[in-house]
C-alpha cells in the first residue's frame, strides 16, 4: 500500500543505471563494441530528453539516425517558438471543457490531423481541479488507448499523484497537441502553436492551481523558452498567473530510474504548494 508522502518510486529505483538496458544489436556490430554503441546512443538520447544539446557532426547524426533516433534533428522548432511574440490569449473565466471540445471539432488546423487515428482531447471531463497535467505529444500507444498517457507510464503517473494525496478525480490530464505526430516524431513549433489556444482554453475551463508539465516539450513550449528541462524543473514558474512546474514524463522515468529522485522532489513541491494554497 502506498503511504501518503512516501516516494512512489522506492529507494532502489532512484539509484538505478542511467543507461537503457535493451537488447541492441546492429547489422554486423556485435559484442563489446555493440554494447559501447548502445550506451553512447542511450546517453545522447538521455541528454536530449533532459534538454541538453551539443553539436554533432553530420557523420555522427547519420550513424545515430540509422538506429531510428531523431537525436540529430532536434530542435530548431522551439528556437522559433522562443523568438515568436507571445500570442497566447489571456486566461478568461466561465467556459467548460465540453465547450472547448466542441470548438475544436474534427480539427484539421495543423498537419497532424493527416496521420491521426483518434484525436485525444484529455482525460474525463472535470469541472475544476487543483492539478492540471499536460504531457508531451501523444504516442501511437496513447492513440490506441485514446488516452493522453497509457500503459506503464499511466500506472506510474497515478502512483505519483497518489503519493501526494491526489487521484484521478482531482487532476485533469491532456497533451500539448491533441494528435499523435507520425512515426512518433516530435511535434513542430508550428503544430504546437496551432494547438495551444485550445490547451489554454482547457486550462481556463479547469481553472487549476498548479500546472504540472511533463516532458521536454511541455514546459518549454508553454513558457516559451529554450532552456533545458534540467534547468526548468525543481521550481515554479508562472503561466497566466498559474503556478507551473515542469518535470520528467513517466515514460522517461521508466527508462531512466535515476531520475525518479528529482521527479519525487518536484512532486513534493506540488504537495507543499497545494497545502499552502489550502485546496
Ligand atoms: S494537433 Fe491540435 S491543431 Fe493539430 S490537428 Fe490535432 S487538434 Fe488540430
């Protein structure tokens, strides 16, 4: 049983290996060299996930690309977003989620509609809840289950919010874009920008005290910054007068158990903030 205020992750999981443990093999590369290559790729992917970037030569990008990663392609899009003038309308009161869903309709406003199977609006309708959770774009797995987060990642998220005394009734969960990008690529700045007015309307409808932004894109796109998640997490920012805390996506935490410790720190900050706001 989970005891309120205890880490949902357990001690051993907060000190595991950073490296992903998959059975990687590539073409004729095997043995110790394959292992080194796998670890290098995992480490660079890990840096990408926490928002650290550094120049890679075209040769290295091609090499990493041959393993099906988009490491080399990130993330000029956010640069554009950061430079763009703030166009998000101010939060206004007195709308409900079903109004926003109706406004969104069978949306074709950005290219993501072309490859989607389902538009994922958010978790079940609520009136007003203290915690608004916004995740990075939905994946194919999320799309299949028609949920903003699913599978083991959803289970972990529910454990995380239970650890701070919340449950599905007092949180609302959605994504920064409502359609899954093709081939599980990242969403572009244009796609995020096109969808964002509806996210803002959802926030307006739910009127939360805290926004918990999960993943490298979620917090950065709302805060209009290029700063890495590593630097954004661990503190509250302000989004239209609402406390916003960026943190790691549960999917990422499953792959990188070492990062559960800072994630638990962020959750405890939310718990203290909710207590101080008396909600
Ligand atoms: S991602 Fe958003 S803006 Fe783009 S098609 Fe889907 S609902 Fe419309």
